[in-house]
C-alpha cells in the first residue's frame, strides 16, 4: 500500500471513496489498482454492486467467489470469502471439496446450478444450452447474467493480485493453514 503522503490527489480521492463505501478499507486487489485510481474506482463500483447488491443470494455469490478463487489459485480471495461463504450457509463439506479441486458433494438445487454454471464457464469459457437453461430456471435470467459477470469480475481481481503478488491475509477464525493446497 502506498503511504498516504506518497499518493497523488487522484489516488487519495479513490482511496477515500473506497474507505467510505461498504468495504471500509483499501485492501486486496485495490492495493495494486491504486496505481490507476480511475480504473480502481470503476472496478470498485462494479464489484460493489456484484458483492453487495446483486439479485443473487449472498450464499450463492460467496460460493461462486470461492470457486473462482480456487480456479485461479488466489489465496487472498479464498481466505477472504471461504469464511463468508460458510457464514452465509455454504456447507463446510462443499468448501472442503472446492479447496482440493473437487466437485462439491450433493447440495441444494440453486447451489448445484451455481457450481455447474461457474465450473463450466471457467473450464470452457462459456456454457452449453442445457446448463444455461438449468441455471436460468433456478436463478432467473438476471441471476445468470449477474453470476456470469461475477465470475469475470472475480477472475479479473484475482489475476490482478496474482500478478502483483498480493499476499493472503488471515481472517478471524481462519488462518493460512486453511488456504487450499497449491
């Protein structure tokens, strides 16, 4: 993180806006994004909507974020979102399976549709008609659109952190030992 006195006026303004929003701090992908304050502000707004205001239930959003974090090997987002997923109702067995790269065991229908769509999207850069139809039936068209966008957004911020070598931060109740094996 840049010291405040080393920031440009635009960087300070972008940091202050992020701190004033629901995140309450500059951390994770926003540390490297500080090098481009306008990009950080725009990325932050998209992420703010997807994380906090999407039509998808928090449980499904957190599940999707864990799937993406694991797929792109990003420990920061895994350690940030696995505890939130657990708190939102994602079963521990599902998180344990995702952590080691396995498909989660039987879960609720909306979770299965989320896992199916996210996994297929990450593996094939798209989804087949049957997967789209199944997800749309359970999540609605807006839900599928927002889930797809969440996957892209989260892959992007994970890649930013992977390139910038952003370290993982332990979360209360979780530690680096809870990270997935690389």
